[in-house]
C-alpha cells in the first residue's frame, strides 16, 4: 500500500464473539482468511500511529495490503509458504493443535510491536483430505496426494496474475501417481510373500503353495508397526536383506535339488561353484561362462536390493496408516491361528504356513550336523578292517588276472527302467550280453545305492573304492588326505599288479592318484587326443579305451594289470554324442571332427524334457557298446571287468522321486571268478533284474575283498 495515499475507509469486522465461534467450527482453510483480516486491520491501525517498522516486519514478503478488507482476507502471505519443515512434519502427524476458540494468526498479530517478524509462524492451511489419504495428505499407496495450489487456503499462493505451477510429477498427475503407488506397494507385498512361501524344488511350485498365510509376515508387520522411525528403518533394512539372502539360498536349493537331488549345503558346497564354472566353460566356451557368471552375480544383487526396498516400502505404508495396518495385522494373525488350530488346507500344505522359520531351523540344524560330522568321520576313516592286512593276504583268488574297474558316467537305474530310455538301453544290454557269451565270458549283476546323485561323480568313485560313505566334499577331502585302504590300493599293496588310471575327465593335476594307489594316471592331456570335445566330455569313450590299449594294456608286461577307467561320453548335456567306428580307424581322434559337427546342439537337447531323456539313453548305449566291444576285441581268458554307474542322471531325466541306485556287473572269462560270488544273489548277465539285491555302495569294497581271498587284519 502506498503510504502517501490517504487512508481509505475500512469496512468493520464482525463482532469478536462471532469470529471466535466461526473459528471454532471452521476448517483450517477457513481459519486463514479471518485471521489474516484481523492482522490486516491491526496493521492499518499501527500505521495510523506511525509505527512503520513494525508494520513492514509483520507484512514480510507478502503482497501489499489492499484497501479492500475482503481482498486482504483472501490474500495468502509468503511466510505461510515458508513454514519450517519441522512444522509441516508436525502437521502431518497431527501434533499441531490450535486452542479451541482461538486462531493462530489472531494470536500472533495482537502485539506486532512486541513480537519480531522473523519469529512469526503462520498456520499452514490445508484443503479437505482426498478420499483414501491420511491427514498428512499422503495416500496409503505411498504417494503424496496434497494439492499445493489449494493447500494454503482459498487465495492464490502468489500474485493473482502469476499462478504457481506444480513442481513435481505427482502434483501434476495425482491420480496416476496414486495408482503407481498402489501398484508398487502391491508388488512389494507379493514379492515378500513369494520369498516367504517359495518351495525349494521345482515340482513344488504350484498355485496352492502360495495361497497360504506366512506367519513370518504377520510377526514382521507387528514389529514394524510399533517401532519408532529410526529403529523401524534399521529393522526393515535388516529384514529385507535377510529375506534376500534366504531367497538366494532357496534358489540354490532349487538348482541343487534339480541336479544333485539334495539341497544346498552352506558349509560344504561353495567349492562346487568352481566345478560349475568349469562345466560352463567346457560347454559354452570362455565367453559364455563369463557371461553366465556375471548374470548370476547380477541376479543375486537384484534380489537383495529389491527385497530390501520391498520391505522398506511396506513398512513406510504401514506406519503412515498405523491404525488400518494394526487392524489388518490383527485380522490376518487371527486367521493364521484359526487355520493352524483347525489344520485347514487347500490342496496340499496347510493354509497357516511357517515355511521360512522351518527352513531357517533346518539350515541351522544342517550346519551343526555338518560340523559334527566332520569330526565323527575323521575318526571313522581311521577304522579299516583291511587297513593292516599284509599284501600277500589280499586278493589271493585274483592273482594273474587283468582287472578293469570301469565307471560309466550317469549310468543309473533309470536308464534300464524308465520308459523313455529302457527300450534302447535294454536292447543294447541284451545284444552285448550275447556278444560276451559268444566270446566265452559270463557276467552277474546287481544294484548299488550311490552316495551321490545327478553329479559329483568323484563322491561315487571314492565311496565305491574306499568302502566309506563319501556323500560330501568335506568327507572327500578328509578321506583323500588320509591313508584309508582303497580297492585299487589293495591291488597295489600286493605288489602283484601294475595299477594305472585312465581319467579323460581330469584336465589338471590330480594328486588324489596317490591316495588311490595308482602307479600311473593318464589324464586328458596324456592320452594323445587330437579330436574335438563333445560338450563336457573331452574325448569319446571309444578313443579313451583305444588309448588305454595303446599305452598300457596292449604292451608286454611282467605282471598283470589293474586299471581304473572313467568313461565320460554319457555326461550331461548328452549332445553331441559320438558314434562307434571301426577300432582301427580311431587313430589320434581327428576322425571325430565330422561326427561332432553332425551331432545335435546341446541347447536343443538339454532343455527339452523329451529329447534329453532320449539322448541320455543313447549316450548310455554308446558307453556300454564301447566298453563291451573293447573287452570282446582286446580281452583275454584272464580278463575280469567290474563296471558300474557312478550315480543317477539329474532329476529332469531320472525323475524327482528316483532312487540313487546304479547297476553294477562283474564280467569274467574264467567262470571260477563268478563262482566266488554265487552267494551274492546277483542276476546272470549284465542287466540286473528288478528284484536283484540292493546294497549301499560303500559296502562293496569289503564284500569284494572278502570274496576274493582277502583276510581282515587282526585287532
């Protein structure tokens, strides 16, 4: 207002009593106008007395007061927009209260001369709340739904000809922002429930598993609702990160159950990732392996971050809507207790779930059991019935025989009994049994229960040869670091055999060869192969046997030969598969170039549930053909062959409920060799009958040593 202009006539205000009554029953937005009108009247009165400094300080950055008191009452002053953040926050929480019958603006303007302008704190007026939002103007979806253009009262926030523009996207599009908020909150809830309810094996991923009430969610919500802000944020972050870690472990369980038929062991199984990387490198190339590792690491980080953000999001929404969240938590908790008490179910598991709690308990128990098992097994490995037996008392009934112990990769019971593979494998076993009979050989077969499943072949090898149950990497390290007598070591101790190993799957130094009592080990680098790899398998089985004949078996020796041979052509992904060729054409293996190129693509086979079973069966046929054809062609009257599978194939081939049984056969030209095991009850031929005895694999060593003349050491 121009101070040189004569003072205009001012319209009188309503009586104080009426004004007080209006203020008591009005909304905050309605309070601002009369309060401002009184302040303006007081400012005019002060100007008459010549107190210009106090008037200027009271007006602050607001627009000049117009002579019309109605306009003055509609004006919104600058200090209202500059209210401290602390006051706004207090307003959101409902902590700022105006005494009944009094308006803050009236109270502050009653003594303009005594109260400095900078201490003035105008009341922040708000419009009516949007439906579905809290008193703070924030929707329960997590979005701020307050309208900055109307929250300061009825008048404009600035000069009439310069309306304030919304500064945020959510202000310009409140409905869309609210919908986005609802969506994000809903997805956060779904992610949390998924993590709490997810199973640890692929076949169990059914809708019914997720239509349950997780008790962990109820308890977590109750804790987060009652906590103060800072502890609540810390607990939400910790809970989200922990839930992310558990989700990663559950995903590992899914993978391990699919491939190895068991869950992930957090103490022992980290070493297997190195083998997994080597497998990826062999099957996908170096670039593909690196890409896969990066993808896995990225997935882990994404899971951890998303789970933490999801818990924080839900925590914030519950806090802003504490009453509604408390009621909902009570209702859901009551429903959980009721379902648990009545044992209510949908199609499978109970509606009242405590999956995560049970799973954490199980992991803790497994960790404790693993740590105890390490000490117990170390003592067990030192006990050996034949550990002190002199060499001249071992294997006396096999002296002079060339003994071959051959492991066929993934040769499990499912190869013989599963409908998808049985026809082809059974036909091969029948044909090769006839070929052996025609060549003067006899055979007996039974079943062994392997210590491993779907992979970790070395655990099966060590269990069979040591007579100890080696079902994890820790036990393997313990036994191979000791001096426990192995079956191959028993042959060496006698001094009557030369002992060698043919290990086409070993591509680096293998110190375990000494533990197994092998005089010489031929790994993939020493077999002279110049052909292509067949996925993971470094060379065809026929070539490995041909190299064995060239390097050891076909040479003149002063003592018989005991050999351990690992055949790898039936290793996953079962594509491409080599083909049998005339033995005299094997050469250095370069002949396999065309065969490998003409083979099937692993990706076309491994991820097709039907094709993968068919190709698995064909790979077993190839390995059996290679081994039996070798014996028929290069064996002699002194040949004794022991061959078996190391484990069942992975669950996608053998089935999720498949046993761990593998076939085992003993083939000999000398019938007296088989007479020694007549009391075993095995089936004649190289195909065990379904009713044939099933033994644990670790029992074979002692049975074999005893059957062929070995004497346990005296204690």
